[in-house]
C-alpha cells in the first residue's frame, strides 16, 4: 500500500515501488495528468509515438500544433475530449492524423478524473493504427456480406475505406508483431502460420522466431501428415504436442525437430466451415503448453487471423 503526495492510498498488489515505476516507464502509451485549475500537464513517462517522435508531448500541449496534424473532420472529436476534461468528465476518442512522414495514423485519447484529487485528470495517448486496421477489415467484410445479402443483384461495390488510406499487410511483419506480443506473456521460441489448401493437398507455411532463422517463407508442404490434417481427421478444437521427439507426424520431423522445437500449441481457423489456416506457437521446452485450453491465445490469434484473411485477398491468395 502506497500513498501519493495528497495522502491518497494506492494499492498495488505484489508490486514494489520500483516495479511500479518500471511499469509506468514501459507502458506503451504516453501517460499524462492535467492539473485542471492551472491547465498544467505533467508527463508521467517518456513514451514517444513513432511518426510523432520528439513531438509526441507537443500534441498534448499545443492545440495549434495538434490542429496541423488532424485530418479534416477530426478536430471536433478531439476538442470535445478536451472540453470534457475541463468538466472533469471521463472521456475517450479515436481520431486520425497525418504524421511527420505524411502517413495517416489513428490515435486514441482516454482520460478520467482522479479518484484522489478532483483537480487532477489522468489519461493516455496511444497509437491504435493496427487496431483500427483490424476493425476496418471486419467492417468492410460485414459491409460486403450485408450488401450481397440484401441486394443480390447489385453490381460489386467498393467497401468504404474507414482508415483513410489503403493498409497493405505484410504477413511476415504481422507474424513478427504477434510473436512480440506473445513473448510479453510467456517464453516462446517461434510462431508459425500455416495456410491450408486441403483441396489442393498442400499447406503453405510462414514463420517468425529465431528458431526459424533461414527458413524460406511460404514453404509448401504436402497436406498429408500435417498438423492441419491431424486436427481435421480427429476433430480437434486445438492440438498440443508435448514432445516432438515422440511424434510420428512427418511435419514435426521436417519443421520442428531439426530446429530444437520440442512442444507446440496449434489452433485451427475456419471460413464457411472449411479450415483455412492454423496458427502454431512453439517452444524448445518439452510440455510447455500443458493445461492450455482452446481459448488460451484467442485475444492475440484472432486479430492476426483477420489481418491474414485481408492479406490473402490483397495478394489473391486462394482461401
């Protein structure tokens, strides 16, 4: 239990003062607080947003500078946030800017009145461009499906570009980003994305992680003997292998054993009832995934799979 300068008790379970400071420093957003009566802002960490760089704090401090970055139609939402802050009302908003390189980004502001001192207002400024892209693709898919359902005779329409620009997806970069997120949670040695073509009796595999350095991206393997085939054949919701050295699947000996991978967790994904992909997380430790269940990684896997579906459409990859 700690106290702030106003004597307000702050309970942080199992966290020392040093650990709390590390958490604030490592937090992936700009943390700030405003002393409302004085219109004075304090920055609580040194986080910078790529594309704004050293000007990240200026976005919070200088309204004129902020207005030069905001896209047309976005200023009203941001101004409303700052108006609510002055009234000590909880608020959040998402909006678009053009960064220093001329690229469109999505940022998010969240703020709330301090529960210890009503003169203070705490908040975050963060980059949510990747999240906005996922939401955009989901919205585009829903838009197209609804249009086809309601107006089956209409000519194909271009779905609205909600992100303000085309968002070309690099599947290798997306895999690397997913692995980084997973590694913040636990010790993992790699992640694989397997594009399944059961009708063509093949799978196409993409990798990330040091264990797969040098592996050719987009390698093609026969469907027979793969993780995907095992999952389909036995109707698994997911598949865990505790020791690849004990496996009889050809894919395990082709992909995992030579690279020192001893255990993995695999989750299949479907479209219209057909398996289209499998996401696999790997470890050099045996039995690393014992006790995991079908939803263990959904919060990280699902957004990636949505991006991957868009990537397939962009690159005309057959689903």
